[in-house]
C-alpha cells in the first residue's frame, strides 16, 4: 500500500507535470466537499474572472506561477495569493493579500493536493468595483532572474550592477561563495541606511529636524492646496492657523441666477422621478430624486437676452454603482449639448456643483433639460445655476493658497456666505485619493464662525492661479521640460493617493528665485509655487532634512570630521530662532572616539557648561590626566598682569584688526 502523505514539503512535486496545457479554470463541484474547485489556467491563456466565495484551488505545475489577483477598475493588479513550482498556495505580498491562516491544504490518497481559500466580497470594501482574476505565468526564468530572486530573499533587494556581477556561473557553489563573502564584509547599519533616505513630509521646523529647500534635488511638490500641518500650529499646538475666503475685486459684480428643482411656479417639468427633502443640505424646499432611463427634469426660463451663458447644476450622488458615475444628457431648446458627469459625492447628503458648461440661449423662452440615458438612474438634483460666480482667493494666514475660480460653498450645508470669513480646520484635510468611493476630490473640513463644522464643496482644491497671477506677490517658478518630476503615487495601500498628485523634483532648480527663499521653512512662511509647461500648478511640500552628524561605523579615522556637522547644528539653531535644538550631545565613553573639536563661532553645545574653579596643584594635574588621558602643562613663575589696562599705559600693547568697522571718532597716535 502507498505510504500516507507527509505534512512537510517534499523535494519532488506531488504530481507529475503534463505535456499539454491544463484547461482554463472552471467551477467544478468537488463531490467530497461540495465546494467549487478551480484549476490554474494554461500558461499564456490570459486571465479568468473568479466569483467571490470559498474555493478549492489546485496547485500550479512545475516551473509555473499561478496567482490570484484583485483587478481594480483602473486595470491595475493587486496580488492576493499564489502557488508556484507545484507548491501549496500561500499569501502574496502586499497589504491586500490573504492571510496564511485562511489557507487550508489537504492531500488525498491519490496524491492530489487542493487548497481551500476564501475570496471575500469586495462590494463594501475599499476596493469596491474590483474583481478577482487568476493568471498563470511561465516559471522558467533565465539566470539573471534566478539571481534576482536569490538576492530578493537574502538582501534588502537586488541592484542591476550586483546581478551583472554574479551573472557568470550560478550554482550551489556560487551561492555559497556569495553568502561567505557577505559574512566576511564589515557590519553596516540598516538604521544609518534608512536615515540617509527617509524624507518625511513636514511643514515646519520642529525640535527634531529642519526642512529641505525647494531648489534642492528630490524636493517634494504637490497639486492640492492643504496638508495636515494646516490644521493647527505644529510648534505650539494652538489652532491659530486660519483660512479666509476673499472674492476677487475684479469679479465682485458677477451675479448668478438659481432655479430650484422643486419650483412650484410651473416652470419645471419632469417625468417619473419624485421630489423629496429627506437628505438635508439642499438649497430650497427639497430636490428632485431622478429615476431610471427616460426620466428627466426640465426648466423653462425666459428672462435672458440671446447669447452664451455658463450653466451648472448642484446635486448629490451617494451610489457606488457604475463606478460611481451617473451621467446625464444636457439639452437646450431640445438640442443635445453634451453628456455631463455627475460623479459620486460620497453621500446623498453631500451636494456639489458640476462643471460649468457654456450654452446658447435665445431671446425669450428657453428650455434646459437633464435626461437619464445611462441605465443606472440619475442623481438628486438640487438646483440649476446660470452664470459664473465670482472667483475666490483662498488664503491661509494671509498667504494665497489657490483660486476657487467658480466660487466655494459647503458640501453639507447651504445659506452660508464664506466671503470674508476666517475659518480653522478641526481635522486633518484629506488629499485627492485614488479610491473613487472615498475622497476623489479630497476633503477639507472647516469650523465656521458660528462654531459649526462643515466640508467645503470644492474638496481639497487644486492649486490654480492661471489668470490670477497678480495675487502671487512673491513670484513663482516657471518649470521647463528639462525639470525632471517623478510621481510618487501607489495603489498598494488603502485609500492611495490619486495618481499624479504628488511629485519629486529629482533634478533640483537653479532659478534666480531660489536666492530669495529662506534656507529653512517656517510654519507661517509664504507657499512656494511653480507652474508646469502644461499650465498645471504645483506647491512645494517642505520635508524633513536629515543631516549626518557622526561617522559611519566603518569610517576610517581620517574621515571622522567630514561626516559631522562642523558646528554641531549651531547655524540651524540660529536660522530657526532656536526652534531646532543643538545636534551635539555630551561626550561619553560611547562617542569619545568620534568627537571632533569645533572652533566655529556658530558652534553649539548640548547644555550649558558649569563654571568651576580648579586649583592647578600637582595632585589635580595628575588626576586630570588619569581621568581624561590628556596632558596638562604647568608653567611655573608666569607673571599674571592686570588685563584691563589702557592701550597707552605700557611701552607695548596688543591690538586686533577689525575689518568693515567704521571708527566714529579716530584717535591720532604719535
């Protein structure tokens, strides 16, 4: 009889690979358990959708990789689970992977191994709108890939140069020699490596760090206006950072007309939707709750002269169906104008405006209609607005942050005039994030002058001063195509940053404007702005600057001084008005071999030195040497004369040359 299967992994596959591709995965009911069984698709056979729920997965073939992924609506794949080289299923890498405890594998008497794995529903998760897929890839890899895989397991990650250096003969002996050579190398510090590369975003100088400079290489830039440090003063923890809204004077005379959806004068017609007032935040008596295909709402207006007018609609949309979109067709006088986007607002109680669309109106009566034609229904329509509202300059502590070109209001309220009001932020603002069903526009909560807390309907607004550059009194950078920016977005984490919102300027800047920017960013400084060649705007995000103040553990003795701050960070203490503290520490037995004497006038010390009179007796000189290992030379018979003497009282006197000093009343010496 056959021996029972072992629980430990074997050196040979559980079943022999076949000579022909395996069929695509299908839901087969395992008669032993009643659970769907999924086989890996053939190599090169594409990807196959998987429904959620508990599945029994067969193992991959030898030299094959079989993986379950979460395909996002953007097309990106997020790893979930994997099997390779006929091995049992295991969690993939990344924060959205399954857990090891959720995988159960069993081998039957015929040697067939199946692994149970649950695929949770994604409907109500942060990955709503995504699907599970299974893919098989060829596991036969070239030698360079094998070396890379080995280095991935044994180091902090492979580099191209290291792979090339090992890409000769790669066998057990070569791998053993590599391990031995690494063990024979001097020890290095992972903490030291980390500190050289960490670059945390920050907006003020703290006791622990100072900021970088916008013109230095690898400075950080962003497209949105507000970050966490705009909530309150990070030095004093007082909420004394305030934001104001000011209508631009040149547009103060612009007016708009609002036409409510629930207008009872007979100027509004509709189909089979209904009027409601159950979701507060609307402007009038309620809103129109649109129904399915064919439903519409139409306004008849007759007070405009012929011409082109901007029109927009205030609406709420809290459904995640159709990827959060409920587009409506816009008609003017029964002529199709365009299909307008009505994007997810995160709640049926959150109202915002659509884009402005220019429409041509005739003299006399005009009809403006919104029609459902997408199969998913429509949003809740609060009102129609005709005309462009005046632009608003948004300032933080007096410095312009951005221009809200179409005005600004409240997402969850109505009837509040923000013009001239000073508000604070009771919670951290959220940047625009890549998850449509979270904060695609970003989010900024403000505390109004009456104490209530509301969200701005423009989210966390983008930086935009085009046409309003006169408000940037400190100037701005004009980037060219030679300035190299790298996007920093990632889809691996929950609520990732929206692609293209943050950048690193890898090349640095040599603009003459750099000279006018202080070397250290203070919390209430003016924002540093720049304009890209495509017309988009960026603002600099000050980051923590980590400086070496001590040699590497492997530094030679002659390199100790070059790895330290010459003044112990004293210049930074002065630059930050003592908000940044001295980087020096007291001398101890731990660091005495790497202490460096500084003679700079800006040198600082960790604490004030005590003044103690020491009698320079023979006994004390000996004690000093025994304690410090340094010699003290005593000179007998040295005359100590009065130092506070007149320069003319002795035949000889000492003078110090002072350059750049004007003498108010010169004395003529004979």
